C-alpha cells in the first residue's frame, strides 16, 4: 500500500539538509574509508548504496567534495535501474572517484543464488575485479543488496580480502543509521551525528532519496526513473540526428517544437503524448501557459485575451468526463496544439 503523508519527515531529504548533516558529522567524527579498519579513534564510515541513480550519487559526491569529506559509493552491477557499463554512467563513476571518493561493491547474493560462504567469496572476488578493471581503483568493501537472513549470517570481517559492511565487527562495535526506503525507521540522522553517542559510526544513504526539494520517497524514485527515461529518449533523438536519419513520430509539430526549445522543461510532453494521456497533457500545458501569463505584463492586450479564452476552453474540456463522446480525443488534441502554439510564441518572443 502506498502511504501519502509527511510523518516520515520528507523535508529531511534535501541537498541542503544533506550538506548540513555532513558539516555536523565533521564536528564530531573523522571521516574514514573502509580500508581504515581496525578503528583507533572516533570515526565515521559514510556509505552510499547506489540502488537507483548514479546521477544523484554524483550530486552528493560533489557536495561532499565541497565540504572536504569522503565517502564510499557501492555499485550494483545487476541493477534494474541503471547500467554501469553504459558510457554516460561509467563516466559518472569516474567523476565520483576523481572527487576523492572510493567505490564499493553492492552485492546481490540472491541474483547468484548463493547458498554458501565459499560461493560468496568466489562471486565477490569476480565482481570486485570487474569494477577494479573498469574504474582503475580498488574496491575496499562490499554491502549486500536486499539481504536475506542467511546472507546476514555470513559475518566474517572480509571475504576475498574485501571488507564486509555487515560483519561481526560492524554489527557489534559500530553504530548504524540508514535511510532505507526513504525514511528513518529507527533514528534520524541529524540526531545521530549531533548527539554523537557512538564512538564509531556507519552511515548508509541511498542517493536517489536525496533531491533538491522535499518530496515523498516514491516521488523521489519516480523522478530518478523518469529522468533516466528522458535521457534515454534524448540520446535516441540525438543518434538519429547525428546520422541524418528521419525521426518518424505522430506527435503534432507544435509539441515537437516545445521539445526542441527545451527537452528538460517540456519532457512531460513526450511522456504524456506517447502514453496517450491527452487529458493530463492538456492540463500540464494549460498550467504552463497560465504560469507564463501570470509572470508577464500582458494584461488587457488582444493576445492575452485570446490566450485566456483558449485556457478557458481547455479548462471546460478538462471538466468533461473523458468518456463523454468519441470526439473528445480529437478536441483534446486540437486544444493541446493550440495551447502549445501560444507557449511557443511567447517563449520565442522572450
């Protein structure tokens, strides 16, 4: 069941708050790498499991670098949300390491159907070597991805010479705080790093859950997934352009022009048109035009009156049941084109 409330503290999960958490942690702890085990002083192991978005990971890495702190970014080779061997994603990981951070292995034991520690050691060794070969840097540690009870029972300090983040040492001698699933299930991170009751501390974050603005956990991940889909479509379009190929589509010209003006700003046009959600598309375009007019000094002009009249027509369409008649689809399409034409005219004039 999807919950819709702010009881989990959505405002905790912003870039601004993230920076403040790093600053607070630095007051009480020394940031160390997993290769620094055993621990001799008050220290903090700051870890990121990249479950959803290397792009978000790079943003957090940049914030950490600006604040002269270090972290370890754990890569999931079999991720369903990204392909680490895709050129753009490979470049992101290289940028993260160039900022002074390390990479770790986010290991999926279920994917390999591992049933023994011998198998575990073999597969961890295999995957760590892949990462080291591709990224030219050591893999100091591994963390389990969605571990089972059996996986968590494998508690040796190292496997294949790589530190186990869920080892006996970390479980019994290092405090722990995680943002798993995008909310605080036990302790809020700000309280943990401010009170600093733990002499040694391991912090786990998932970069996809840290965004520029507060939003629900599901909305944060939707943004990651939607952003990747948009990027993939832009790459498709760019490839056709670079080879001088035709980019065949049944999208009206007016909507194509919006995408050409700014794909980032109007990516919802691509998504909603190709999802056959004309009702939602018209609503978004109306909101866009209304927002533009609200910030423009056009009151009383003939153009403004035309724009407002078309907004009213569109709003009337939007209040009609979508199953009202067979012609509503055509009417929605025509009004989308008309509203888009107005947006294009205003944007190009500006």
